[in-house]
């Protein structure tokens, strides 16, 4: 399953947005209002929960300086990645698209597609408000 967010324009340079996203504690600022828990586990890993969903642990998996940040599930139960692709517009502005990719059986895919689409959309919408 692949879900791509709309492109968000962010009032930060490409480097600033990259540094913001690689400091995973900043994801708390991007979470939807329905968040019920956010806990830093270490400098590269955090746990969060949204109402009606199980707790998920995300960790920084990979990064390509100023262009891409890849977070992934720390558990093999729900294997997925959340990739932020960042492009520069100017010295003070950049764009970002979030790409969610996961391997789920068809039934699980049907159940989580809508909540994940909303979640990814909220992250990118909140990013544009930075």
C-alpha cells in the first residue's frame, strides 16, 4: 500500500526543514489533535498513539542530507515507512511530500487506508503551518 500526501509549502529552507524532521521529537508538533500519547524512547525513536488506534513506535531509519528523511515502524507486525521528500523553492521556503509505504494483507489494508491517509494529510498540513 502506498499513500502520497499533497505537496506542502513550508516557510523554512530545505536545510531547516530537513533538520526539523531528523530531530524526531519535533514530530509531536505535527501530530493530529486526536493524539493520546507521545513519548520519546531515544534520540531516534518515539512512540505515539491516536485515539482508536494502537500505539506505534517510529524510528529514524535513513536520511539523505537536505532531501529525504525516512522513518519506519520499529515493529515487524506493521512493516511500513514514512518518507519525507524535501525540495527547495528558495532560501526561506521549501516543499515536502510524505510517502507512506507498507506491506499489509488486503483486509488490513482496507481497514487502515482511510485513517493512514488522514494521518499523513494532517502531518503535511501541520508542516505547512510551521
